[in-house]
């Protein structure tokens, strides 16, 4: 970003919009005083909070991040909520008074201070992160896509908690969110950051005003730039409708382009119990077919991500079996992926992790995407040609020589999807593949998933993204909890 000139007044509630990679999270980090010094980047001009540098006045600004797990530090709820105050040197008695008040503000007043933070739902964890920030009594509250990884109930919980905070404290707020509808009722000002220019690679403020002014005057421009403008129609990418997109599949040209549902499923579970020590689901029998997208949906904490890892062969079942079709298992050790070596998974089952950083293995973005094609037998020239085309489709070409860890959250997600798609697996398991995306990159992601499906892969998606499910005409498998006991969940078609 360059030439950013704006003033945010006390008590304003600002929605910060911009394309994925435009610099929104960087700007939020700068406001919070945690952007880093000259060793991490360059800065021109001035940025002040109450007239001073943000890094000098720790605690005046509170930042709530997209992923609550990256912000929850300690094992017990009370200790975690008190962590910020303790670092600011707030006296002990005052700290616990603030903790009780902040937990009450976010609707967690009935949570035992001794309760493990690991046993909270996604919405509760995000509200706990918000409480820890509020306990520091910041004047400026920054929310960086705080509902991106939450189920609908969690989104409602966080939204209502923030509304109560604003009504009670009168705090200034800046929120970054691609899905505008979530926060629109709380917003009185919209600031739009332009997409980085291809030559200068920097963007600036392109619109600033009330929601009615910005969406009324600049709605078409925002839509063209990738914003989720309220009321915008989503694309239809049901079977056979992915446009001109194609995925390179080296050494596998015999795959059908648009198969109907196979008579024999690509992957099945047989009386499956899964979890990490304690079963999150038991006696589960499911079938997943080539040429079809299946969406695993349900509340946070129900076990969807754990099941995804089990289906991908990365976690062994507690009981029962996960098996793949004979032609997919050919050349591997049996038909149960959890028994395979990592090399046997390549080209057969691909996994896009919920946290993109968990799968990065190369120092450069271009090398990362080329890993899959190389493992499938492509020459170096072919592998990098595939990587270049995939990066172009994902709008990541300008980062080809960058380190994957330097990308924004949305860019990391696109890179993790690109690297897995480039390997053209027969079964593709994806955990929240669309979080952090603007409308343009979201649509490109949908097109690529549809292309993989129509070229014969079975696609399994863990998601809360209802537009994604509708766009792909995905089959739904709904997860829930048995009563109030989160250890005995299950799946229902």
C-alpha cells in the first residue's frame, strides 16, 4: 500500500474492504503496532493512534485475528482472558475484575474460569479471544475476518457479542471481512483499498463513505474488483459447468472428463470410528464417488476436520475401516490409505489442510506448486509449466519467487489449493478451501474444484460456505452432536 491518507474518528465503526492480497491485514497489523520494524518491511509517512506511534502505546489497540487458535495462549479460560492484562502490568485484582467484565460482555459469563480452552466451540474460542482483547480496555478494536472459520451459529455468536460490546463501550472499530452482509448492520463507514497495481504492486484508498454512498456509487466497481457486494448472484458450477478451466494430469490422460456417479464408490467407510484418542464419531458408513463433490457440514467441534484427515489416510481409524477402490489402490500396500507410505498417497489422495502453513514444503511459491507434478512423473520443464499455469489461475504469478510464508492468509489458502490440484489426485480432500477469498478468487477456486470433479476425481470438502455448496451442487453430509456430549457426534446424509 502507498499514499494512504485517512482519519478514523473516535466511535466510528469502519468496514475495510479490498481484494485478497490488497493489504488489509497488513494495514490492521500496522494499526495494532505489530507490523514489525525496518527488518520486516518499509514504511513511509506517519501512522498514529491518539497522536503517537501504535507500537509505543501497547494496549490502546486490540486486534482479534481470523483464527482464534492462533490467539488463544493458555490452557484455562480465565488465564487466557487475563493474559493481555498481565503483559501490560495491570494489578492482579484489577485484572480479574476486567476479565469478569469482558467475559460478560461477550456472553461467556457462565463459563468456568478453570475450563480447558480446548473444549470450547469455534464461536466460544473466538469470543474468548475477543474477551482477552477487551480486558486490556483498548480504545480501538480491530477485527480481521473474525468469522471466516466459524459455522453459522458461531458467526451469529461473534456478531452479537461485538454488537453488545459496541453498544456498551462506544469503542471505535475497524473490521475486515469479505462477506459484507455479516457486519453491515453495525457499520457506519466503508473504506475500500484498491487491488495492488501490477506494475507498482501497491494499492491505495479508492472509496470512502457511508455504506449507502459506497455501495450505491461504487457497487459495480467493487463487484468488478472482487468484492462480495450485497445481493450479488453466485455462479452455477454444477456437474459439467466449469467453463474452459482444465487441470493438467500428467501420466493419467485416460481419465474420463465428465463421469456419471460410478457404480463402485472411490472411497468408503465401514463401521468407522474416528478421533484422536477419544472417538468423535462412531459406526459411520459413507460412500464417496468420482465425479462428485461431497460437502461435510455442521457445527465447529463436531469432528469434520478430524474425519477429513482420516479419509485422507493421515489419521488411523479408532475402529472400522477407510478403503479406496481397487484401481486407485493399485500399486499401494492394500486398500486402506492409513497403511500407506506418504509416497503412496501422492497422486491417489490429496489433502488441503485447514491451516495452509501445515503443508508448505518448499522455499519458493513456484517450487511448492511444482512438487505435485514432479511426484506424478512430470519432467522438470512440464512440472514448472503446470505450476506457472496454476499460479496464473490463482492470481499468484507475481509471488512465484516469494517464500510461501510471506503471503497473506487468503493467498496462502490459494497456494495450498494450487499445490494440491497440480498433483491431480484421484481423491481430493479439502478443509475450508475458500476462506479469506474475495469474490473473484472465490469464483476461480470454485471453477478449479469443478474442473477436478468433472475430470474424474472424488472431491470431499469440509466447509461452512453455503454459496460454495450451492455453486458446486454438492452432496451434503451433515454432522452434529449427540445431545450435549461432543464426544459422540455422527454424520447423517
